C-alpha cells in the first residue's frame, strides 16, 4: 500500500501551481486592459430624463431614437419625464448623476436659454458634456391671410409704420420660440408686444382669429392650417429651409441678417463622463438616427437632421450661452 507523504514533494506541487496561476494572471492583464468601459457600455438600464411633460417634440424624439438604440445595445432605455421649475428639476438630477453613461438628459436649447432668464442650479457649459443634437425643429412664422400681408418685409414695414402696435404670440416667456421671435424682432428693428400662452394650440387659435398678429410656431402643429390656407407661412427661423416647407425662405434669406435661431433638441450627460463612453454613446445614437425607419418617423414630427460630433456640440452650447444672456438683457427678461 502506498501512502501520501507530505514534505518536499507536495511543497513543489503547490509552488508549481502558484507559479502557473501567476503566469496566467500576468498573461491576462494586457487583455483586461484592452477592455475599456466604452466596450461594455451600457451594462445596465439607461435612464433618460426629459424635463418636459409627455407628448412634446422633446419627449417624442428620444422615444423614437432610443427604441432603436435599445434594441441594438441590448439594454432598456427608460424615458422619465420630470417637468417643473422651468426644467431645473430634471436637469439638476442629471448634473448630479453618476458620470457613467447610464443617466442621459434630453433637452431643447432651453438648456442654454433658461439660465439666461432666471437663476438655475446648473451651468449648461460646466456641468454637461454633449453627445449630439437629436434634431432641429424649425419654427415657422405664421399669420392670418386676413392681415393682407404676404411677405416678411411687408410684416416688418407694417410694424414700423405704427411702432408698438403689432403683437406676437409666445408659448411661455423666455422659451426658445419666444427668444426666436425676439431675436428676429431686434434684427428687423421694430417694436411690438408679446402675448404669452401656455402652448402652441392656444397661440395658434389667437393667430387664426386675428387677435394676435403673428407667431413663430413649431412646424408640425402649424402645417394643417398652412395646407388649408388658414394661415400663411412667411419664413422659418432655422439656419436652412425646412424640408416640409421648401418654398418658404429663412428669415435671413428674407433680408434680415443675424435673425436665425435653431430650435434644437439634444442629448447630454454629466460633464465627467469618460470620453470613451461619450464616443460610444455618440456612435450608437448616430447609428439610430440614420436608420431609415427612424428618419421617417422623425420627418413626420417635423424634425430636421442635425448630427454633430460631441466636441462640436460642446462648442455650440458654449457659443449659444452668451448669445442667450445678451438677448435676454436686450429684451428685459434677464434675472435682476
């Protein structure tokens, strides 16, 4: 009978096993180092915070895009609406979130304009890193045919003929559509009276009746009235013509330099999110935006393509921030 004997032989076996384990770990280290966080993102459910109520373009756009992204990356994207405080509640939650790519903010350029008109607990430049705009929603200047005004220059001439007599709708003071109108008004150099409303339906009703002279409206709710001839489209505010209204000039084309204002909806994350994760998020989002079915759905929402690299989107936000501040000061709605 052979008996197991402890001693030098067993120690040698243990030593050999230990050395083998160390060699395996050393050999594996380069492979582990090659696996960056971006290659595993997302590793869990992704929370997408929208600081507006359901149903707006800012809400519908990410639902359309992230449905495609979710299917591709194999993780759920939960859209959470957090309206309130002029968007401050939802925006602040993302600014303070873990910067790991699993909390996203989808906001309009109200992200930039809101701090220009009231004190906000965040800084659009210092607290966020851009991924890409998800799209641009052209605003169209509409007017009742009963006003007998056919062009933008005729509208401006009428406003200048009776200073202060013309009025215009705004879906909330300090919102991007309101600041769009003020930028145009200052560029065109005429006086007028703003009439605020809760949203586009109420504003459109007043323009249709003629009680309000004109309104820069998101293109989709205005389109049925334009098609039926109940409203005239004089210009769009965007830097290029809207595909839904190819014959309607931009305000710049109509003769008013420095009057353009893009109403974008974009995707940002906490500032300290690693750049390789930012790059991966950009890649997957752009792939979703370029999917034919997604492009078709966005076109029906009146959304124009506006893809930008993360660093270019960061630069745009930084460039727009002082413009919004100066505009708010010029029209007297900046915080005291």
